């Protein structure tokens, strides 16, 4: 057994050492060069995107940062994949594996799946337009035809959303027909509140505006609110209430927090001012069919 290992080492040891001193060193240098190139590429992409993206005067610094991060992530991922593919082919070549047949086979496979690949091409082209047109960015809250939530990730092929329940949705860009961005540039509070028909509307309007102004001046909320929530109009005469429209503006994605606090303060203020918030009421009239003769005509007594 010992002689077998000695013969094995004598036979293959020199070959391994010779390969390591030639091809092995090349493999190490290729990997190191790929890591350095990847790091340099990331830095270049970050600087190039920040220079190329022109600031929008109507967008907040936070919105511009989201846009830059989205573009940086997409271009960085693409460059990493390209570097990985080239590095893998170069390493395989150093191991004595011919890459020409691999490339040829990849071309044939790509041609064979050409009809199926049309959907992939459609997704990529749609993704490019979404990115270039700045329809939404990572961190935005959007609504598609079949899903809504916070944008977690954007690649060239798909968008990843996480909804309020924590469910993650992966939507190919080619399947997106309509996009509603709920957090671009600014968000709006839009509340319909009902009051009783016997309420003094001028009094109600003063209370609503006062609560909105107080909320906008609060130290905890003033940095979030752009325009204080105010009475806009009488929106409808409903069955049991007069519906009032209240509007205000907040920073992107903050409308739900502010609207919740506003509703709470309006309820407290309405209770203090004696303003009734009605609830739907139904009046039922019950008629008895089997009435006695005495009940029909009391004069028979």
C-alpha cells in the first residue's frame, strides 16, 4: 500500500505542481482580477449614476436617493453576472476544457428556446422603460392590477413587492399593464367624514380646520405634513349623514400615519364639541295581520 501511494505521488505530484505553477497561478490571478474589477465596477457605477441622474426639482432628496439606489442595484447586479460568466469561462479554459463547444451549445439552446424567450425579452424591455421613465423606485408603495405593496427589489426582469400582510409578490415586468405609485413626490390625505343632518356646518368646519392646523404644528408631525388637513367641501348627502371632504398633503408614504392620527383627534374634538358622527339607521314598521274585531273597530264596545 505504501509503495502504491509513493508511485501515485511520483506520477501525479509533478504534474500537479507543474499545473499549479502555470495554469494554477493564472486561475488565481483571474479570480483576483475579477474581484478587483467587480469592486472597481461597483464604484464606477455608483459615481456614474449619481452624475447621470439629473435631480428633479419637484422631488425630495429621499426620492432622488431611492431612484439612484434602484439604478445602482440593477446595473451592479448586471455587471456582477457578466463578470462571473467571463471569469468562469476563463477558469474552465485553464483547466483544459474547451469553451468553444460550450458557447456553441449555448447558442443552439438559445435558438431552441427562442420562442419561449420572447417573454423574457418582453420583460427586460418593459423593465428598461420602467427604470428609464422613473415610474417607481425601491421603497415606493405601488399598486398593480393584481398586487400592491412596498417595492423591495427591481431587476431587469421583475419587480418584487411586499404587501401589508408580509406576503412577497414577484411580478414580471411584461405582466404589468398599469402602475399606481402611491408615494411619488408627495402623498395626500383624503378623508370623507359624516356628520348628522342637524349639525351646524360652520361650527364643524371650524373644528376640522383647527384640528388640522394643530396637528400640522405638532412637533411630532410637522416634519411629516406638507399641507395641513383642511375642510374642502360638502361631498354628499348620504342616507344618514352629511359627508364632508377633508384633504391634506404629507411626505411620501406618510399619508396613512397622519390620517390615522387625524381621525383620532377629530373624534376627540367632535366629542368635546358635541358634534354627532351618525351611524346608519333603519326604521322597521311591523304590521300584525291577525287583529281582532275589537282592535279593528273600538266603537263596537
